[in-house]
């Protein structure tokens, strides 16, 4: 069932943050589910050979968190029209990821969100946007 946001959206409105504490087991399971077995996500020594300080979170996990933030705002996953993001810096396994956002535009029944993801220490990891249905009627 799709439901509209439980509130009226307004330009400049902040969305509810989405938080995820990453850990090696979470990354291993996410990698298995997405068929991503690249060693930079679990092998500390190999990550170092690639110029990284430690194993890193998969790019797709950042997108998943952006999708989750949009779905929470939209009142459910069916309210999400599109999600896009660009990774800006590595997020190391073990960090807390926080996605925040703000309503950029409301037009033709759609709400565009500007999204940003930061590590728990405040370092920016990814930026993006999502479009959600602003006044969705329940769908059975």
C-alpha cells in the first residue's frame, strides 16, 4: 500500500534522518546479496593496496540508504519515483552513515528531495536526490 507523507511537504522542509551503523558482517551479507565480492569491501590489506585506509562501504549501500530516506518521507516504498546519487568520498566499514535531506521543489504532485550522506564524524560521503509522489492515494 502506498500512502502519502503523513504531513504536508513544504520547500525547505528537512526530512527524517536515516542512520545505519556499518560493520564487517553487514557488508559481507550486503555483498553476498548484491553479488559484490570486491576485496576492497572486506580485505584490509587489499584495500590498502588500492590506496584506501581500510575496507569501504559499497556504493550500492549508499543508494539503498538514499532510497530508504525517500521511502520514509513518501510514506512507503511505492511513493518513490526515482533516486540518484554520486559518491564523493570513501565510507569506511565501521562508520555510522547518516542520510539527511531537504525538500527542494514541489511540482505537479511530485516532491524533489536533495539528499546528503555523511559519516558519523561529519565527513561527506555521497550526495543525491530523490523524487517522490507528494499526494499519493493508497494503492491496493
